C-alpha cells in the first residue's frame, strides 16, 4: 500500500510517496519539491504527479496554510451570524471583542445574545426560547447570511442546547453552514468563540477548496488534511473544521523528523526559506500548548497547537553587510520564494543564508553560480546561527539532561552538523530532511479530545477505586470518540490526561478534566467501492503565478505613553492605559486573582463604544466625612469566570442595592483587589455610574479571602455588603445577619457557589475621611508603571518590571520541573518546583503564591510580599492554575505596601494566617513609597 504526504508552505510545496507494508516500517519511495503556486493547487498537483506517476495510492494527506492565509489576506471570507446562548450572562464582552476592525467588519454579519447557556454544574442559566432563535435565524437569512456560529456557555460540558439550535437552523435552511463551538474547543468562552467564528467564516471557502481539490484528484483516493495537533481530518471534516489546519506545518515537520531519525524524545529544528521553527517531541509526538494561543492578529483562541518558537532565519534570509566596519546583520527580512532569482548562487545580487552555506562548503550543488564571500561574513553569520541555535535549544529543554537535536528543512544546511553544541547528545540531519514536513503529513494519526468539569472522588477514599472508575469511564468515552473519528480501535492510546482542581469550590472534589487520545488511521473506513477503483490522470491546469502577498499583522504602538489629565487633574484613561494597567494587575495577582484578560477586553469595549468615560483621582481627592466611597469586586472561581463571562451589571447592581438600602449616593468607587481580574473592576463600575474611580484598593495585591480586606483588618464595619449574580438576583448582608468578616466570607462563599461560582460584590461604603487610612493608595498607578516598564523594555522587560515595582528578580531562566495541586477548604493548594543554577526553588501557593524557598528550607520571600512567576521570553505572568511542567520562568518579588506589613495586618496576611510556621524565619518588610502617576507626570 502507498500513501502520499504533501505540505504546502509559503515558499515551497513538498510531496513524498510512502510504501506501507504489514509488519514493516513505512519507506520513502519518491520525493518532490516545487515552488508554491498562487492558486495552491497547481504547484501541489505538479508535485503529486511527480511522486505518484502511475502508482496506485491508498490515501493523500495534505498540510496547507491556505485557510490561515485567507484570513491574513481577508480573502474569500463569509459573513457570519453569531448566536451566543447565554441568557442574561456574558453580555459585557461581546463576540469578536478586540478583533482588528477590518477583519471584524468583513466577518461580522449579525451577532445575537439569546436565551440558553449552562452553569458549571450543568444547570440552565435559562431555557432556550426557540421562537426567539428562529427570528434571529430568519433575520440572518433575509440578510443573505448563510453561515452560522453557535456558542453556548459551558457547552463543552453540556452540548444539547447547541445541538438543538443546529436542528432549528437546519429546519429554517437545510443548506446553511453551521459551526458549533463545543466541536471546536474546550472551556474558555471568548477564546472558543473566536476560534469558532474564524472557522465559520472559512466554511464556504473550505467547501469550494476541498471540492476543487477532490475534482483534481483520482476519485477513488481518499484525501485528508493534517491538523494542528498532528492528526488528520477527512475531506468532509476539513470542510466542516478548516480552523484545525491553520498551523499544521511545524507539527508535520516534527512528526517527520521523529520518524526519519527514529528518535522519540528530542528537539526538532526546522529551517525553511524564511523562518526557523523549534519544537519538542515527546514519545514521538509534538509537545502541544493550549495557553494564550494567538493564531492571527492577536486574536486569542484555545485550540491545541504545537508548542514551538519561530525565529526569522532561513535559506532565504538576507545577510546585510557593512564593509567599513566588517559587521554583519542577519535578517530579519528574506527573499522568500525569490531565492532562485535574487541569491548569489542563482546570479542575483543579494547575499542570503543559502549563499553562506555554499561559501562555507556546508553544501554544494545549489544554484548555477559559484559563491565566494569574505571570511568575516561567513564566520560572523555562522557564529550568529550557532549562538541562536544554542539559545533556542536551551529555551525549549525541560530538564538539564543532554538531548538529541534533529535538523530538517532545506534551510538546515546553515548548521554544521559536525559542530558540538552544549546539552546536545547528537545533532542529526536525517535522510529526506528537506521534505520532513511531507513525511510527517503522511504519518499523521486520528485524534479525539474531551474537556469537562466533573466531580472526582478523592484517591484517599477506598484506595482510589471510585476515582479510577470515573476516569476509566472518561477514557472509554474519548476512545470511542477517537474510533468514530476514523482510528483503528486496537491502536488507540491516551496521550494526555490532566486533572485540575476547581478553586473556591467547597466540595473539594470538583476538577476540570482534559483528555486526548490518538490512533492510527483505518483506511477501510474511508475506501470507496473497490469495483470503482481505477488509475486516473490528474487534472493539472498550471498557472505560473507567484504567491499572493500576505497582509501584515496589525500593530498598536504601546510605547512612550504618558497619562493624560484634564484641567482638574483627573486622570483620563484610554486604551493604552488599560493595556498597561491590565498587565500590572496580572503581576500584582501573584499567580491568582483570576486572569485580567477578559476584564481588559471589557474595558476596551467600553472605551470603544464611547458611551462612558473612565476617570481616576487620587485618594486625597475625597476627604470629607460626608463623601461615601465603595469598593467592588467579583467573587468566584477563575476557571468558571473564563467561561461564565460577566453581564456587566453584577457589581453595579450590588452598589445600587447598597445605595438604596442606605438612601445615600456613592460618589467614588475603587477596586477591592488590585491583583488579577478585579483590578479593573473599579474603573468599569465607576464608568457605568459616571462617577470617579479612586487610585487605590483594599488588598494591594490578590488574596483569597474577604477577611484580608484592609478596611476589615482595621475593624471597619462588614455590613451592609451585597452580592449579585448573573440573573440580577441579590443577597444583602446587614448587621442583624453577620458581624465579622469571617461570617461574611462564609455566607457569601456559600451563596456564590449556589449561584454558579461567579458573582459581583460591593462592600460597605466608607467615608472620604476613612478612605485616607484604610485603603492601599496608588494601586492603579503601581499597576500602570509595571505595564509601562514591560511595554517600553522589550529586551530586558523582566528586569524593568522588577525595577518599576521596587522589587527584585529572585531567579532568572528557571525551569518548572514539578507541579502539585490539591483542594482543601475550597482552595487550590500546592507547590511549584523550579530548577535554577543547580538548585531547586519551591513556590508554595494557596490560589496565590505565598512562599519562595530553596529545597534546603532557606526562605527567600513570603507573604505579604508579592511573588509572581513570569514567562522567561515574554515576561507574561503565569497563574498557579495553568503553570505546567517544562515552563521557563523568572520569579519576581515585589515589596508589599506598608499597611500590609504592620503587626495587626500580618495576623491576616502573614505566613501564619495561611497555616505556615517556620520557627527560624522572620518576615522583614521593605518599606517603599508607592508613587502615583500624578507624582511623576502631573505638573
């Protein structure tokens, strides 16, 4: 049996013919490399014809950038009707929030928030109103929109509402294109919806493309497209889910490299004409990531993609030479597909990476002209390449053990395989290295995934038998799904099982469980009638056109920003301020507090609409005992809040209820917690009420409990306090119900769980006079300065952020080597072990990071000081709930604001408050004055 693998890249199209026999390893029979044609098909069909000739093939597997290029070029995209099943929830952050305006205008046909949706436990937010939904569908069809995206809250856990809406659309229009979000991705409403809308807008183009492809290929040969995760989509499924094909190229290369080298665990470096992709293979499969994936134009999605780093280095990279000082700059520009016209080896005038390889005698027989270059040029470029490879290998490794490195791609000729590299056991360039991607495409498997929030009985009960039974049932489900997708049942294996405890859930057994299984393709499920088999000639109508230029990514300059003040000295917040503050609140979250990303989107949406202004004043603005000030926040579980987005009125309604209860007006609002998502809530609620937001908060960071609010620590009243859920239902606690902050925590936490683990809250108002001594001053300013440091220091961002926070970098370039989590008392507790300079640093956490200590017991930092893990490369903060084995991190420690370091405050926010007792350790505060934006910029 023969199969064909094809990879259509931006520069070249590669094809291979593999022979697969029983009990034998697949063998490469023929290979081809052609310049990618503008219409995709012409170059691909030429390559196919070259490798197949008259051989009968069982299947063709194709990896292509066709659909992501269509998005980048804004070409062939359909208008989409997006129907979000959410009831009264999630309205604050609409679909396509923060998309580039031109892409949104191209794709957004009609958007509707309708009845439906579920809470995390499977109970309905509201039942479907089918008549309401039919009216939306008919309106879309009247506008000539025939592509629909249906996105329901918690649909990955319970998909029946999405399926019912699909049935209703079919009843109204049997030929409509329908994308259901639960079929695209797991939990994370905004990200899943983004991926689903991107998928939906490509459906008509996918149908046209796949049908044209099928019309050009022999009718008896099944055709598959390769997925981002290194698995396959049938032609039918490719029409249904084109979004899964976006970044399959690097995955195919890693699979091909693993097979051709026989190495199951190592690093793959794939160098093409323009870029170098570095990835890791684990047990023969590419390491995947779901976290903060951005496919195009900074649009965030949560689909699985290979965990790779791309750098501008390839065979077509331009080498810029300054003859005067004998210096060289490598790239980042590339001649790309013009290599055979512009490179010296082909008679051109541009020095490229390929020319360097020829001049260094690393390769011969490329081009038709001899290449002679000055020694300093060749040596500097090769040294740059070597150092880049060394840094890339170190960046991707997850432990200090030496590891094999596999080179593939035509541009890998830039690396001398006879050189030694630190931390590398062997450097291999395999046979057929130039077409590894096509080999990988031919070897792709079939997969299935499962993502849900469920109860897992503790392992301590009955020896873990109940827990094992629940997990076994889930594994059986994902196996059955994998077989349904086309895998041979006896080849299916589980490749990923993750169990993440749900924070702030008192049951202690509720987890988010994610599973993935793969299996070998069962071609018998796709074969057509054997009697119809016959050799067909290809329909090869060739168009000699160059690839169309891809639209450059949109970019907003976030540097050199200064706050803007009005004539009264009020700080007027704009979109760049929000970017700065959102980053800062994430740093101040100390690994907890919930991700600030969605609240950032909410803020940007409010500013874009222009209905309300966000205006900030220092605490000193309010000083009268007649001024009433209130703080606001959300209470719940971060995992839930990523799916159950706010409706925009939860905190606002809680404030309104307290105003009504007291028969007094609130004149200013501040965030109860500056760390994490809550750090932006004061801005949002103040804008909605059209009053001022105060530059301060009640915690100075993120903490897990209401008992840690500074006003409560100082003995101010805990009533009246109010919470409000997504349905607008409120609970108010007055002094006849509770009298202590712990009682308030207990009552509100119980109500929060009953109401879906996501509620808005307002605490008792305080006067302007009380404000001065009972909140942390200049918290928004502190967050802003952290963001300013990050966005204005791209190279040394981590050090800059530490300086801006008056803190220090505890460790740099550490590697996460272990992560343990468990749930106790509704809190996710555990520790992260980080390897650094031959030692192990341990970070203990209870939702937020609490202690940093070496494995010998030496304590380096503790609460109330702020301990935050950031990604080594991006300086982005990492939450305790998403940190994983292998992450490369730095650890920042910022000093706590002085009011949190008093003996009174330490009873609530010091180590002993979290159950720690280290007899030989005494917390020593670092008293640093926190400046405001007025101190620095207001003259």
